[in-house]
């Protein structure tokens, strides 16, 4: 999976960009939102999502994590394809779409080309809880965040599939015991033993 590309923008249009990455040209489908952010740039980084269909492999590019995450969430809704998700992100900013979904504002979603009443209601029904939870996680700033060692250990445990509250408690316990917890590897190993 290609996570991101860093290079120069060889060609830009409101729906498509060609990136030159060390002499290799990548074609990325983008939204108007991303285009407006890169329009004045000669080079940069775009996060990517590879969409595989029977007849094509299409690479989508995103200026920031919020837009990519929302794109992936929209793809999880039955009846919403990649082109519809891109159209939504071209019509509204990611935070506006998220707000409309959380508030159950189907009318606002219906204003997007290709989104009818049933589609808008399905998007709200299927994503309201998911987006609500992810927003809570993002706004629930942990007391661990100020310390990068602790944050790195927490991220590693979460990546391993351990729930955030359990991981935070295990790391706090390891650090309160003190001795031998200077390295991230030690913190992670001891936290895993506690769990």
C-alpha cells in the first residue's frame, strides 16, 4: 500500500494531479478541497489511498489526514463509491461533512450532486456513531500526550490492537514503578506483561 507521495507537481487540475517522485510520475485523483490547498505549490506531500476495482487501480490523493479518513469512512457506506466520496469532498470541506453527519442534517448532504435523500439518510445512519467516536478520541487529550516516550508507547500498544484506556493504564503503571523504563521497548514490553 502506498501511504503517501512526496515530490513535485508536474501537472495539476481540479480533479487530477501528476506527481513526479524521483523520476516516476504518479497520477492521483483529487478533490477540489485538496486542489485548493496545493494550487500554489510546486511540490509537496499527498497522503494516498489505492482503490482497486476489477477494471482499474486508482490512486487518490489527499492534502491532510482528516480528508483521507473521511474518504475511507464514506467508502464504508453501502452505495457510496469512490467517485461519490470524492464528489462530496469537492463540494464541502471534511469538517462540514462531518458536522452535517453528526447533526443529522440530510438536507445539507442532499445539496451535493449525486446524493439523494436515501443516500444522505444512509450516510448519516451508518457514519454518525463512527464519526462521533473518532471525534471523542481526537478531543479526549490524554495526560500522556506531553511526553513523547509515553505517547510513542501508547501508539504502539494501540497499533497492536489494545484498547486505548487499557493501554494508558498499563503505561501509567509501568512508569509509576520507575526503574528500567527509560527505553520505549522496555515500556512496551512491561505494559504488555501487565495486560
